[in-house]
C-alpha cells in the first residue's frame, strides 16, 4: 500500500463562484463551455466537494477570462506553498514537468507528496525554479513544506490501489 497526496490542484471554490458570477454565467452554461455534463459538477466544485483536474481548471480559467492563479488557493493563511501548488500555478501537467527535469513521474509525485528522504540536487532545484518561474530557494522551501504536510497530516493522503486515481497525464 502506497500513501500519496492527490495530483489535483487546490481549488479556491469561492474564487470560482465569484468569477462565474462576474462572467454572468449559470453553472449549467459554465459546465457546457468547459466540457462537463450538467451544472451539478460546477456546483460541487463551487462548494468544495470535488476538485477539478488540471485540464478543467485550465478550461475554467480560459472561459472565465481569469488567470489560473486566480482559481487556485494561494496557500496563504492555509499553510505554506508546496511543490504541487507551484506547479499548478504555472498550469503544467506533472508528466511534462517530470520530463523537463529528467526525472520519472513517480519521482516528481514523491517530491510533491513529501515522500522523499534526500533533497534534489542544487542543479535540479535550479532547473525546477526556472521551469516554475520562482527562485531555487522557493522550490526548496516548497519541498520542505510538502514533507512537513505529510508529517502533520498523514490522514489526508490517498491510498493508491494500483490505479492512479488523480491522473492528469
């Protein structure tokens, strides 16, 4: 049994609702424009019951005319920014980030979930920083935050049963 954090971004449900209302769209209209069936899915996103995959977050941002970072929780007040949140803010899929850093998708997943023992090399941290548009020290802080989040709240991890439940690849 492997414990891991989900790959899905941290949606700011209230920001989504506000952006939809500013755009003058109903939940059903927004659902149709982003390619999901029925407004009930959007409703679940807006109450925080379900988090959309990255591909739908990108579509939501496009349809609503907002930046992806406007729909993703900032990490402020709710804890430190972790590596997954840095990646999501740039709108990059895990598979592409892993390939750009010359690491396996599993290694990136371990870094994002905090399930690693050694910090990546300084060269890898610098490459990640360039890719994510932040300083290398911020990437290192994000990795340490991922590790701390696992130690603080291991019950929030998902149990992976051989199927990647939150795959975005």
